[in-house]
C-alpha cells in the first residue's frame, strides 16, 4: 500500500513545526519570566502592605475597614443569590442592614429569616464566622506578629553591639573564673546589660514572646475549630434522635445539616441569628437542644477568657513548654486582650456566673406563672429561664416574646446588654493587681466635654434622640409600639451587638389598620430608612467599642469593668 505522504512533504512539515516551535518557545519562556516576576512583585507588595498595616495603621481603622468590607461583600453575596421566596425581594437597604447585622454579630433583623434561600444562609454563616469575636481577635493577633519580630531583631542587634563594646573587665565577677560572653548566665547578662544601658535578657525574652504568640494563634485556631465541630456534632446528633425537633425542621423545609452548622456558628459567635422566623421559641420544649447551645454561647464570649486560660494551663501541665508558662505569667506582655492573669480571670468568671444567677432567679420569681411560660413543665421552665438568662448578655437568641415579659425583667436585660462582656465586681488591672489610687494623690483633670465625649452613654443618648426625630410621626400615631423604652432597648441591643427586640404587634396599634401584618423580624424593621441607617452606624460603633481611649481601662458603673482595648 502506497503512502500518500512523500518524504519531501514530511520533511517540510517537520521543518515547519521546528520553526514554529522556535518562535513559540521564547514567547512562552518570556511569558513565564514575566509571570514569575509578577508573582515575586505581588508577594513583595503583599509583605510591604502587611507590615504597613501592622506598624503604621491604627487597629481601629483596620477593624473598621474589615467590618465595612466584609459587610459589603456579604451584601453582594446576598444580592446575587435569589431568596427562597421569589415573590418577595427585600430592598437593598434591608439586605445591607442584614449583612451588617450578621458581620457585627448583632442579629437585629429587618427581614424574616425564612425569606432567604439555602445559598444565602451559607453567606450568613460565613459573615457570622468572620465577625465572631474569637476569629477577629485571632486575626488581630496574627497581624501583630511582625511587630514582635522586629522588636526581637532590634534587641538582638543591641545585645551584639553591647557585647562588642563592653570590655570583659566591666563584669562584676572575677576575671580568672570568667568564661566567654556566650556562656554567661542570663542573670549575669542582665546585670551587665543594665549597667551598659541594655538588657541582655530581651533577646531570649523577645524570641520566647514571639514563639508564645505563635502558639497562642494555634491555640485559638484549634479552639475555634474544636468548639464548632463539637457544637455541630451535638446538635446534629440531637436532631437525629429527637423526632419532635426533626419534625419542626421538616415542616420548615430546612435540612438538619444546614440548621446544625448555622446554629453552632451563630451560638459561638454570639450572633443570635437562626434560619427560623421564630428563632429558638419554636424549640422551647426541646430542653436538650437548649442545654447543648448554652455552653457554646458562654465559650464564645463571657467565659472565653476562663476557657482560654484553662486550656493554656492544661497544655503547660502536660508539655511543660516555656511558651505556655510565659503566656500564663506574662499576660500583659502578650498583648492579647482576652488573656488575663489568674486573679482577674477568676473574678471575671465569678462575675459572669453571678449575673447569670441573678437573672435566672429574678426570671423564675417574676415569670414562673406568666403567659410566656404557659404549656411548659417545671423542668422546661427552668431550662428556658437559664437559656434566656445566658443569651441576654451578648448572644441574643430567645425562646420568649420580650414584649410580654414584665418591665423589671426588661430593665434588667437592658442593664445586662449595656455592660461589656468582661465585667468584674472588683477593680482589677490587666496585671492582676488590685487597682488603688495613686499614692501621691494625683488627680487627673479632664475637661467636661472630653469625659462626656468618651462615654458610651453619650453616644447612645445622641442616637436615641436622632431615631426619635426620624420616627416622630410613628411615635405620635402608634405610641404603644413606638414607645421610648422600645426604642432605647433596640438601640442598646444594637450597640451591645445582642439583637434583643420587642418586635412589632398590630394588636397594640391604637388605630386599627386592615393592611397591618405581624412579622417575625425585629422592631427596627418597622422603622424608616433613615432610622435603619442610624442603627447600622450604631451596630458598627458597637462592634468597635473595644477600641476606646487607651487611657480608659475601666468602665465604672458602681462596679469595675474590664475594657478590651
């Protein structure tokens, strides 16, 4: 059989291919070099930007930019994906409000949660995870690592220079028994360095501090992962074995996996959002589920410093590593605002439990035979009262309608929401010592406007007044729903990033309205657009309230409060 390709034609094809490859290969080589150079430049730029943020930019602005950016990205995600109910499309302002509420873990709602689709619930889950206090504090700690690297390098340079400049005769011990400078004990180096104006100990301490911070980042990451996995597993296990709870999700057409992941992340982040219009009220008879969620709420906020120190202590007991010992003994030097020494940690834990006990006892006394607890047995009432008391500080999940609770309980909730998470009865500073007045009797004199301007009460008063101005027409026409107390509770709840709300009831309207429909979202959902914008600002400022003036280490409200700064 003859070949249709002659040898000359084959030879011509080979030459053409070789010529083409000779032209293409340099092009690909040049392109590869360009990409490699671009990647190196990008890495260099990223490193410079990272160091610039760590050294030059104030953490307040970094956190503000982070919150606004994540909220805007969340808004885009919620906007791109369609809601589950295609007949209802929330306005752009309401979508952005919900995104900010999830990012600041406030859970103030202007839209019913069951409106959103499964994909949008995933967006909410990511926003709550990225806005949680443990996660954001871990990012801030990671961002501070370059500072300690630079300090360690600077200390090492100073120590080497001191070794080079100082003669051996300057040491306080005998020359004949002296060894070279590298074998000097740390205590002797410290004495020598002090005379020379340096501290030889800072080299080793700087490296130990840097390693301790790295280990602390790993501890926080492990803590975050373990609590979420355990929380999800327990909720999923409960849903699998308890048919009544599983039937509720089935009627809502919600998968157990979606609910378990959403509830675990929301509870640990102390957000309070749940993919159900009724929040946790629909599970008020499922006491086992409430008992599973309670530890997650506490471990994510009020008892987080207690759990963190306990974990570090256990790791030190089993490993005896110097890094863990350094964390326990040098909490101030670590610069992590959630890590306290032993005495403050004990007082913080005792104060949190005392507040919890106070709310629990008053709730049982005042609400035991009230309407919200109708249909519950004694055990369910006790667990429900405990669950409500735990969530009133910062989580915001609720199993009762706040609007029908007695006024003393509502006032108590307002007080609990206003107090920061780290509140202690005794005046304890970060280093664990009791705070006392200056022995010299010096008094700090501040101007009235400076003191008033740095007070959170001043901000809250201003925002309440502004909202009363924007909602004045509704306050006149519907005074029972738009009462001043309901507005104050909503503003303080937003500032404290709690999310408690009295809601809105058409039955409380003085003038009947046939078009009025009760909804499951918060009271702020009935506000005007201007009022919602003001509340967005309140939620963001509430999330940034930890970046208060550094001189103001405590809040004084007849007790002392640890201010995270």
